[in-house]
């Protein structure tokens, strides 16, 4: 393990409102508004684990945007992006046994009002870690700006991290998206994706050959694959390990679980020199990331745990209420 000054972590990508629709036993539908967006959730989860991430994506000045900005600030994050009066992106989320499906309303919203110059002017000069993912790379001029800024950060020596968090319904041109993803893989230090992402990215391959193909395409020094109820795997150079979920448990919902995993992975890697980590180091980080994601699944919406809550779960198991 090496000792480093506290990193300056910048986060780019969407912020939005998840309007969660739940069908009751009598067939009635209730809606609740949850704060979200994959990169926003990563920033929130990092803040709850004692980091001070700078969230550089624009946030609306509307009522939803005010809630988003206040929530991140109250939890220790920094709203470092601009504010504008375009509406907040909204995702209509339907739950089926705790598993979400999404319908996005994202045309001309606040978080999409970025250019390469606006990102360059907002990204702190001392940035050591730069995370971008999810809808930022779906398409349009904003996706081009995020891609270029990500590559530039990598070329400057930043630790870059990527979570594609594929949303198929928003991808108008799958071939162009996969080509962008392939370009981003070359400029990525830490890559996290789900088994569902992997299946969509490599539809003609089974999971193992798909992972082998992915690993051959990327310069990432750490690659993590989450597999839902089957735990997760991690690769770093020639080192590989796989960790199951801690126990069977009842999921309230899985919204934000992958984002919580991503944030915990990043926080876990910070104290280390990535290229000198042992298999035990990687296993510990993977176990911690899985426990954090499982804790998030025990609550409604994205509600990432604190470092203490993760520590307690690792020692004592998941809280009562898990099956």
C-alpha cells in the first residue's frame, strides 16, 4: 500500500429524477420522485465514504435541480458544474419484483448543456481521478464532448474510470455506440460493467469469450464485472478473483446498486498503487464493493451506505431484515 494525499475526484455524466412507479396489490399505481443519475449516484456514494467529489455536470435551477444540488452538498460532495434553467432529466422507472426498467425524458435538459470548452473550464486543474459514464456517452454533441474530455484526462495522466451502464432504449445507433465504447476502452484506467452490459456490447459471444475480448481491447488496469445475485469478478493484470454475494437476501430494489459498487471500487483503489496490488488486496476491495451494493439494495432507490455501515456489514453481516 502507498500513501497519497487525498485525491481530487471529478465526476461527469447525467443527473436526473427517477419517478418510480409501483403497482400495489389492488392494481393502483403510486409514483415517488427519487434523486438519481448514475454518475450523480457515484458522486453521492463517494461523498458518503469520506471523499469530496467534484460533480461537474450542469444541474437545473428548477425544483428538481435544487433538490439534486442540495442533496449532494449536504452529503459532502461539491457542485462544481454550472446551473441553467433547462429542465431536469427525468426517468420513469417501473419496478417488477424490485428490478427497474426505464423510460427517459432527456431532450434539451440541463445536464446535456455541455461543450468541450465548458467541460475543460469546469474540470479542476488538479484533478487526479475522472469518472464518466452512463448516458454521457449515448449520443449527440454532448457525448462527443464527454468522450474528448475523458481522453484528454487520460492523456494528462489522470486515473480515468468508466461504467457504460448501457441503456439500450436511448441508443439510436448501436454500431456508433459500440465504436465509441471501443475508443473509450483505450483511455480507461478502471472499468466497471455489469453482465447485462457485457451481453449487449458483445451480443454474439457468451460471457467468458466476451470478457476475453473486452480485456484484449482495453488498457484498463482494473476491470470489474458485476453479476447481480452471483456476485462479481475483478481482473488486474494477470490477477483475477471472483467473490459471491455475502448471503441470499430480499432486494427492495436494485436502483443505484451498480453505482454504489463503482464508487466503493474507486474509493477502495485510492490507497493503492494499482499495478502492485495483490490478489488479497483485490479480493478485499471486491468484497467491500459487493457489500456496499447489497446494502443499497436493502433500501428504496439509490441510498448508498456510509463507510461505517460497510465496515459493520463486513464484520457482522447484512442488517436484520435480509433473508
